[in-house]
C-alpha cells in the first residue's frame, strides 16, 4: 500500500471532516496498486456464478428493498448472510424477464461483497452513533461524467432519519425500515470528484449519493467500512 499516513492526513483535514462529514485525501493508493485491485476484481467477476434465483439487485430505497424480498428463491438469505462472504449485488435493469443478463457481466454489478441518497449508519448502526467511517477509494478517476459521489455538507450533525432493521427469526419481512428519509433537494448536494488512487473518508451519518453512470467510462472503486470497537456496540439488528 502507498506510504500515506491516514491518521496524519485526517489530522490535517480534521476540521473539514468534522464540519462537512467527509474529506478527500489524494494519492492514497498508487496507480499500480489501483490497477492490481482492478485486475483481481475482473478475475473474480469472470469466475462469478450466481444462480438465477439468488441474483439480487442492491437498493437503498426502502420501497424497492422491501419489494425485492417478495421474490422467489433464496435471494433474501443470500443478501442477509453476505456479511462475511464474497457476494455479488447487481444494478437494476440488468436482467431480462427470465433472469438472464442483458449486459456483460462486468457491467452488471453494483457491489461485490447505490445510488439513492442515504446515510451509511441507517444500515450500519452502532451505539453510540458516529462510530462507523467509510473508506471509498477510486480505482479510476471519478468525475461528474461517470458518477462521482455527491454529499450534503454538514448533514452528519443531525443524526439519522431512518434505520434498516433485521427482523427476529421467523418474522416477515426479513428487513424493514423505521423512520422516514426526507426528500432532499438536488441543490443541497455538491459533487466530490476524485483522481485515481484518491480516498474519500465518509462519516456514517453524512447524506451522500451517486447518480447512475450513463457514460461510456467505468468508475471502479474499492470501498469498505470500519467501526471503532472501543466503547461501541454493533447492533444485532443490522443485516
């Protein structure tokens, strides 16, 4: 990994992170490291075999997520048990009515492991709040043209507006949302383009989104979340 001291970088930009709920750090990975990750991702996709009944579209909107639970087969368990496994989640509209791919496999994926405005802590809830941070690393240039992230600066200071909860065993639906997400205005968001190898640190409560990439340029990223373990409790109701 590139010799970037994240703690030092965050310290330098700590004021911005606390004020805005996100911060961009350039040059977190080298170009070679980005290319190596992309190569490995393509190898994993090439070997991907997901049964039709398990093919799951990833959505952050409550109505769409609940609708997906109505489908047949084991796709609900495929999603719920994905926490410690390599699982594949697809973009909307990439399958025909028979469940076959309408696009090449490498262009069908949303996540290996969004698009609508959301707060990560709605899905990754901790007590107390504010103990989850997202790492979003651009493996290619992320621009407004190919769907960079957009944020509402300062929106992390008002808590979360909804939660996705895992139902107790035997109850249905398996996932439910409590609370209601506001209708955010487009003019509240600002784009945050980032060069290849750059990192965006994301507060768990900041509102962010990305638009559908309709360009002919891919926008591959490597993203994960970390939780501060000291004096923190991971909710058993998280998926």
